[in-house]
């Protein structure tokens, strides 16, 4: 009798499993919430000016970093660190995404 009960529970659980399964296309990360007013204000007053300073300092340091990067084997790294990343943070990043 006990084995029959265990078999019945196992059958019910296996029959109910598809009802609780997630859609395979739904397994990605959850959507990010919209940034609030505080995030946008902090972005404009703190993050964007720091990105501007990073871009100015990156332009100044590029003549030193690019040859060093080229000697070490990756000149593209210097361009990414000195120019592309700060300019992306300054101009292309959506407002409020810190």
C-alpha cells in the first residue's frame, strides 16, 4: 500500500511538472528597472564630470600609453582605456545608468 502511495505521488508530480516549467526563451536576465531621479541627478552631477576628466586625462596620456601598449603587444588596449571607455561613459551611456 505504501509503495502504491509513493508511486501515485511520483506520477502526480511528474504530470504537474510541465505546468510549473519556465519558458526556455524566458531564462535570460530580468529586465533592469528604469533609473530613478536620484540616479539621473547623480549621473549628471558626479559621473559625467568624472568621465570628462577621464577623457581629458586619457587624451593627455595617450602618447605615453599607446607606445607602451604596442611594445607589450596590445596597442588597442591603450585606445580603449584612454579614449573609447571615457567617451562612451560621457556621451553614449544612457542617463542614470551608473
